[in-house]
């Protein structure tokens, strides 16, 4: 996925999400934010947040912090293999 700032994002099989800014890759599995996660889907919302769908959760990256959403937050328990932006962004 290419975000609005021109960064390329990739979901991986067991290493979470990665971002390429044109010079270097950033890998969030190193700090255990997305460690060992399969990232099936990536989406940027209208506010520039990056959403990642994985085996049992959705994570939202605001540019600084990843926020985790799971079944405890009302998410259906199971893999999130696609993400769609609604009319409100």
C-alpha cells in the first residue's frame, strides 16, 4: 500500500507491518508492537492513520503509536483479511 506521504507499506507473514520511506525500511516487529503477527490488510484513513488487519486483531498507527483492538473491544474474533474505509473516512 502507498500512503498519502509516499511511504510504501507491506504486511508480512510473521513479522507484522513494515514501512519504506524511500530510503529505509521500518520494521515494528523489533519492538514487539506487531511481533509475530500476520498482517493481511493495510489501509490509510482520511486522517493519515494506518490500519492493519491481522489474525485476531486490528491495529491503528497514528504516526507514533500502534493501538490494539481485539474481541474485548467488540471486534469479531478471527482473522481480519480486508479493511474498507467508510463514507466518514
